C-alpha cells in the first residue's frame, strides 16, 4: 500500500529526482509508439511517459488503461524534457491504481466541456478539481486568514455565538423556525445581540466569522439562505471608527490576495485586472446618495427621503461613484432598533452601509446603549422587549457606548473576483431549491 509520507508533490519534482507522485489522471495522450499520462495533484501536473516498445507490457497496460480521474501513484525518475508541459517528465517504474474512476463522469474536470452551475454544485468534488474553481476557495481561505489577522491587530477577540436562538433580530419574516425539545426556536440571522452583549463584558472588542441563516424568499444571484457573516463589535467606538475598521479589513483582504494568490488569480484570468482598492472609501450621506441616484435618471420614479435604495438605484450610484463607498446618516425609520440615532437629530441614524459598486457588502453603526431608549426602540419596531430580556437586562449593568458592523463573506469574495453568482463562492450553497449536497 502507498505510504504517502514519501510522496512528492508534482511541483517539487526536479530533474534527477527519484519520486513517488500521487494524484488524479488528468488526461491520457496516446501518440502511437509513445503515450503520456498527465497526473494532477494539488500543486500542479506532471507528465508520465510510456514508451510502449521499451517498457514492461503490464506497466504500460496499467498506466494507459486507467480511466481519466482515477487516483494513481507513480514511482520513477524525473528527467528534463522541454516538450513536456512543465519541462520535466517521469519515466515510470511502477504505476498503482488506488481508486478507479467510472468512465462516465458527470462533469469534465479538465474543463474542455463546460457545465451548468447546477451540475457543478451537484458534483463539487469533481468541480473543485478544476484550477479556476479551486482558486476561488484558496482565495476565500486567504481572505479569511487576512481578515482574522487584521482584527487581531486591532486587539479584537474571536468569539463563537449560538446559531440556535429564541428570537430574531433582522426582521421576523426571514427566520427559519425549528423545534427545540418541543419549544419553538430559530436559526440565527445574525450574531448581532450576542456580539453586543460581549462588548459589555471584559472582552470589549470582538469579532466572529460564522454562518447566518435567512429564509429569504427571493432567488437572486446575490442572496444565500446560509451565508458567512464577518462581524465586528467594539466598546468605546462610534460609527466612524467602525467604518475605519471595516475599510481596513476589506483592504487587508484585497492586499493579501494580491500578495499571496498570484497563481490563483492567474487561474481565474485576473492577474492583470486585480486591483487593491486605493484611497479612502468616499462617505456619502443617504441624502446625497438619493440625490445622486435621482440625477442619474436611471430610475422610473424619483427617490424620496425614507425610501430604501432599490437594487437598480444601488447599481446606478455604484457606476457613478466607481469605487467602494459608504452611505451614512440613514433615516432612523429604516434602520433596526439597535442602531443609535444622532444625538442632535432623532430622524437621523448612525447606521451605515458599505457598498461595492455593484452591491451592498456591509451594514453597521453605533448602537443604542442606553437602556430606556433601547426598550423604546423595540416597541417602536413592534417587537416585544420581554422576549429580549436576556439582552436588554445587561444594558442595566454597565453597557459602554459601542459600534460595529457585519460584512457578507461571500459577497466580499464574489465582488472581489467578479463572480456572476454568489453560489460560486460557497462550496455547498443553500438556496430555495438546494438542500443537498
Ligand atoms: P518513439 O518516441 O517511440 O520513437 P514517436 O514517433 O511517436 O515514437 P516522436 O516522433 O518523438 O515519437 O514524437 C511524436 C510526438 O510526440 C511529437 O509531436 C513530439 O513532439 C511528441 N513528443 C515526443 N516525446 C515527447 C515528450 N517527452 N514530451 C512531449 N511530447 C513529446
Ligand atoms: P445585514 O442584514 O445588512 O446586517 O447583513 C450584513 C451583511 O451580510 C450579508 N448578507 C447576505 N449575504 C448573502 N445572502 C444573504 N441572504 C445575506 N444577508 C446578509 C450582506 C450584508 O450587507 N446585524 C447587522 C450587522 C451589524 O449592524 O453589525 C446585519 O446583519 O453583505
């Protein structure tokens, strides 16, 4: 059996080495007297040469008889070969088939035949054998690493909060109900209340990267029913400081990808195009935003104070601004109860959104930390403060002023890489039609 401690990644195979390489049969090219098996592993590909008349018959039969995408281990010497795709090739001494692949594949990992997104999502294992698909998830991992590091540099503590909860926070219609030992419970829509409870704890500044669940009825290219939220919350911060952190975190993600994901960007055909956002993200007030949208003439009806921004409005404004930007000073009535109003104007909230030119990436704001006002806010939004007692009561025991935000992880990846559909940024997306795999 193959003991893989002595396995060499194909990318490390140098002329003169004796190697054991393991991976998938990418392709077999038979030219008559000579034939090649292209073996693919995580690091790349390597050519294995079979000279039919000169090599052991059984070896040739095993190496060339195996179906594409089977898993094989090849042992042999590496030699320089300018005509080989990577400049080297292996002359095999042994070929072992560890797992045979059915000749009928549901999708073609060599990418020669395009597949529908639904076929790809049904067969993610095969789909992620393609360099350009694998690259998305290598980049996603790098983005999460960079974001974590940036938060840590800001002295934030990573937390994990429950995903099974008793109450929702972001609008009642979007909750997934479940039964919890005979009681009604829900899948959490946002760590909002928990992260706020932690800024009043000794931790002061926290972040969480975790799933959020939303029973969004609509089926769009930018909504998921299970998404990854990148949440931040800090004591003794106001909304402008939360915006500073938000901007730094997004820039850190882009910088890390530009620096550490050259190969992946190449696989996605983005190497020349990929740009780290430069300069400060413009901060537009809601009022300016609706004026500018109205001025574009893209909407059939003019927006008025108090309107939510429609998708076409966001797009028109994004084209106009041409970079990431913030929208600040929203009308209080369209922001949630936990967002604080400006002290000098109750109609105006400290809530903000951070936008990519094509869509919203972030919501955030300063929070209402005063007990009386918080409870009042619940009532105004038609929520029963009693059922949020576990949350509100902590505001009676010393809750500092605080602010934070939630950044949609998949939307960050999607906009960063120009993906047409948010599902491409999730291994196993959950949408209205899709519950497995
Ligand atoms: P043999 O090599 O057994 O005499 P052949 O006539 O098929 O048989 P070549 O004439 O050397 O071999 O090559 C046939 C084709 O394969 C040519 O297009 C050549 O460029 C290509 N080829 C040969 N060897 C290699 C190699 N090691 N790597 C990549 N391509 C090769
Ligand atoms: P909000 O509801 O705006 O704010 O969510 C924050 C960000 O999360 C992403 N997002 C989604 N992504 C994909 N599919 C979905 N269904 C989905 N829903 C949300 C978006 C969005 O901008 N508690 C606040 C945050 C805060 O104030 O800290 C909240 O949840 O990118």
